[in-house]
């Protein structure tokens, strides 16, 4: 039996990329995974739906619940949380992974995109946490894990794409605030961020194409790091801004070649590092 056997995990944006990889990793440990994402029908340029992800997670050894969720819509999030609790009996872990990205300077950022990033990244994270917390408070070892960067007020992280930075730092501020707010109640709230670029659709289609994909690691490195965080004692592990590589080194992993898309290519550091 895995260390997360029977535990229920609610993951936003889990139909592909890092969210899906985390779901698969936790499913291997016997977890129940609620896949909260928008992709219900195949996308012409992106692989995977909530249903294909659910099939893979069940094949990996867990139980899966595909849920059509837009984290901008409060009623939809509430219904998804309620269905997860009705299906599995509670929620033990929340992964706030859903995110919108547009790396543009101020004069080239349409307000529609600004609103999207803040609605998904900041408001979506806050709201999903708010809706899951009443159930997390009933768990024996409750965790919230946000996929967001360490807070660093160096202007260089703001100058090139201030709108995106504000939205991702908003997710990290949720960690800072909620960790403090709920530490006496035993809910762990932490952030996890990759040390290198990760081979996802965002990296390929937005950041740097095939060349950047080759100098990236696979989503499995983040998924393995997430697992090692989520099995920690929630009462003593909270308010941290973890980097995936550092978590795995602490867990005794020293060889990262298996995570490289192309081990012959030098790795590219991720944004905000």
C-alpha cells in the first residue's frame, strides 16, 4: 500500500502537464484524484482531457474523478468540491496548479489577458483553497500546495512581465498568509516551483519552442517533489517555498538524469530563479 492510500487529492488544471503528472504520481500511491480542469473534449493542439487523464490515473493504481471546472466560477468550484466529498468522503490535499500565462510588458498586455491571469492564478487559487478548507480541516494530515515561485522583490522579476509576475506572486502570497492563518489548526500550506524549465505545452508554445523543450526536465521531477512534500507532517511543514530539486536532494535523490528531456543539453533555469 502506498503512503497516500485512500487519501483524496483535488488538483486544478490536472488534465495535462504538471498537474496531470502530480495526479499520476499520487495515484501510484493509491490516492483518489479529483481532476478539476476545463478540457472535456480533445484540443486541436494540446493532448489530453480530464477523461483520458482519469483513465491513466486509474491504471496507475488510484481512483479518479474527472470534473469539468473553470476555477474562475465560484458555483462550479463549489459543486466540484461537493462532488469530490460525496464521492470519496472528504478532501485531504489540494493542489493549486491551474495557471494562465502571458509574458508581455505593460504596453503589450491586453486587459483581457491581465484579467484572465489574475482571475485564474490569484482568485482561482484563493477561492479553491477557501472552498476546500472546511474539508481539509477534518483531515488527519491536510496539505495545500500551490505551484508558484518564491517571493522575491527584486525588480528584475517585474520589469519584463509585471502582470504575470503579480499574478504568480499572488499565489505565493496565498501561501504566506494561509500558512500563518491555519498553522495552529494543522493545515500545511506550501509552494513548489521547478528549478529548471519543465517540458509542458506552455514551454513549447509560449516560451521557447522545441529548443527550450530539449533543455528542460519532464513534469515528473515536479511530481516526485510534490509527493515528498505531501507525505510530510502538516503540523511541522508549512509556509515553505520549495524548489523541486532541493526537495528531492533532501529525499536522497542525487541523480537527475532520468528527468532530463535530453541529458546531452544544458538545462535552462526556470522563471523567477
